[in-house]
C-alpha cells in the first residue's frame, strides 16, 4: 500500500463493528486515522458523521474519508452535500477502484448490512491503491462540480 494517508472515519450505529475492524486494518497499513465515532449500538443519525468527515476531506485536513452505515447509501448522500466532495457507495472492489480512478471519489461509503469484513477490506484496499487517472475523466469530474447544488 502506497504513501501513508490521513483518513477520517465515521459510522452510525449500524456500522460500528465494521468500522472498528477497518480502522484496525488502516492503522496496520500505516495510515493516520481520525475516528469520529459512533462507538456504540445506541441509535444515532448518519448525517452527524458524514458531514464532518466530508468537510475534513473538502478542506484538506484529511486525504480520504471512510463512512459506514447500514446500507452506505445515506452516508454517501449526506457526504455529497459537502461542496467539492464526491462520495461513492460501493460493494465490490472493482467499483471501489473505478470510483477512485474515474471519479476521484475521496470518500468511500460502505454498507455494513451489505458487505462483510473481508469484502469491505477488499473494497477499501482497492480504493486506497487506486489513483485518479485524470485525462478524459477530469473533464467529466469538472462537469459534476459545475452542477448547481440542489436542496433536498
């Protein structure tokens, strides 16, 4: 695994166990992890974790962000509300690699009810090992960034 990264991680109550396993692996890989919670099984709201992680990526305090909830979809929707952030919910390593290479997605979202630890680790590793390819993809990412923000 390449250069050590600053990775912010967050999960709601549905993703706490998977988050713990992946944080351990990220630290073993030599990355600096900022874990913003949640840390228990009590019900919490995923936007409360998606927003600070996505904001840290957008403002440069984090190189990448990892968000986990039951499906991963709510985290992705909330994180994409932060200007300049492209978050992607994936459930396979090929998609994880492609969102990094083609979409410069620097926030990865996983669904703890969708993927187990081994598959999640495969997704995480593929995403971390991939780099944005630029080229024709830069033009497309610029078009995404130019889209008007929507409320709702």
